[in-house]
């Protein structure tokens, strides 16, 4: 009986990991066409609980969630011709202010709001190197150099704040939180381009099928063990 209950805990833990993997892969697929989106990988490890000292009832290996890693490989650069579309070639992130805090994104699909602020697709202001909002008059042609300097006609408006980190944490909506010391970046800013997602849809579909099968296997095993437990109880009554 004890071994059966412990085994159910192990299978339940595996089913939970499979569900998390399904959520991550589904999110990757949903963002195949999101500019600048970086795919996420889930890393797991096996945990022995507790250390086995000759007791067969304690020979357990739990699948555990370790962390989600953001894969920062370059996405395909696509020319749009829109002067407010910008892409980064190389490592680095644009800086955006969301609800009073600075977050980071590779999605350079920018716009001007009703007040002339340069904002992202969510309507949040894009920041310059001094941490200030970028304001345009929308009266002259906008030019953005490879160093991120923004000109409106001959007037210098500001410089895009592009930063890099040793690693990042996903926050949703293509926003990331920087982890580790901020580092200088040698990224090139390309005006009139957007960076595509680095998600390979074919590979992600294969991962999705694998995660679904894994989830189903854990569920079937738990149901089988529950039925065995019920039958053993009935036999015990007889």
C-alpha cells in the first residue's frame, strides 16, 4: 500500500512537470509571429527523496522543475520600410517603462501616441539613454542611426537605450527582466526592420506532441495504479 501511494506522488509530480512543459511549448508556438520573441526552454532534474539506505519503500526519484531558460539566439531580420520599426542585430534589449518600472524587449515595433511619445505595441513609452521618454513632433522625417541616435529632420531627439544582461527572465508580452550586471552591447540598430521570433514552429510542434504524450502516460499510469489499489482493497476484504 505504502509503495503504491508513494508511486502515485512520483507520477503526480511527473504529470505536473509535463503540464508545465505543455504550457511553455504552447506559449512558444503562440508567439511564432511576435517580433523579437525569444523561445523558452524548461530545464528539469531528478531528485532522490530520501536517500535510499536499503529500504525499498524509499527508493523514489521525483522529476523536479529547475528553471526556464530564455534562448537569446538572433531571429530573422525582416525589412518593413516603416521608419519607426527598429531591430537589433546582436545582443541587447530596448528599454521600456511599464507601470513605473523599466523592462526590456526585443520587439521594436514602435509607434507615436497622441502626445508624440515613442511607444511600443502595448502603448508603453520607449526610453532614451538618460531614462527619459522620447518625444517627436511628427513634422519631419525620422531617421535612426545604427548607434540608436534618433533625428527628426536635422534635430537630434535622443538615443535609444539599448542594454544587455548575462541572462533575462520572461515577464510576458515580450517583456523581460534583466538578471545579472548590465553589460555594454555592440548591437546594431536597424531602422525599417523587425526581428522575427526565434521559435522554430516545426521543432516546437514536435515538442508539443512529446509533452502531450508524456502527460497522457502519467495520467494513464496513475489511473491504472488507482484501479490496482482498489482491487487489492477488495481482495483484502474477501
